[in-house]
């Protein structure tokens, strides 16, 4: 006859096996849910159905409401949908999940630009630049905020700092052209738009500038 200890060990072994199998199945189901939800969300984003892209992620969010990545993505999608208050809430939740992360702060900055909260955008961008001096997006958003305040001198300094590193960057070339126009320097802006057109022949803003400010030489 088997001893009580032997029987208990067999039962314990069987329970551990069942738990392991259940955990494996549960993990596989969770992984499938996440993968399917994200795939559907990205698919809907591509066709600009942002509401559907958001809804596709809600089953995942309901299970992992404090998870960094899901909050970051929902912040982005709500921004695209024009729901800026909701966007900020999700970005701040992502920031709470990983306080050192820069991406949620950049998300808050882009929402601030959309709302023309230039002072807030500057605070966010300066906080990022303090720890990452050449952060591409932080410097880009900072320049935009400074242009929004018509502080063209500081905006030019930020933009030229980045162009020293990325001389052929389309976004910063165009930003400097906008700054020069704001300063009344149409000639320099014209040359910058010509450079931009060479690098980006389909750039609609370069086309509009050439149409509205033809070179009379």
C-alpha cells in the first residue's frame, strides 16, 4: 500500500502540473488577445478610423489599465482623434507607470502644441533637453512653441543647433524658413524653401511659398 506521504506527493505533483498547464494556456490566451488587439488597432489607424483603433485596444486596457505601452498608445490615438483631454490622461498614466520615460512627455508636448499651450510645451521640452540636450522631438516641439509665441530669435537658435547636426533634415529646414519669414527675411526663406524642395520635391509648403512669393530675379 502506498504511504500517505507518497499519495500526497502524487496529488501535489498533479496539482502543480494542472496549474502549470492552466498558466500556460492563460498566458497564451493573453498573448493572443494582445497581439490581435494591437494588430487590429494599427490596421484601423492606417485608414484613419481612430475610434475603431481605440476600441480595438480596450479589452487589453481593461486587463492592464496601468501598463505603460497601452496607455502610451491610447494617448497617441486620442490625440489623433482630437480628444486632447483624454490624450493627456493616458499620457500621464504612462508617465506614472515609468516616471523616467521621455515618450509620454513628448506626447504631452504635442498635445500642448495642438492646444496652443506654448508655455506648457516649453516647460516640458526644456525638462527633456536638460537630460537629453539633442533630443530630436523635444527640440523640434520647443522651436514650434517659440514660433507660436513669435520668439523668433530663440526659435532660430534651437533650430540652427539641430541643423548643425542634421543639415539635410526637412523638418528643421522648413522650421527655419518659417522663422525667417516671421523675421521678415523673405530672401533667406526663399533659399531655404529651394533647399527643401530639392530634398523633398513633393513638399506642398515649398510649392505654396514659391507660388505666393515668386522669385522676380
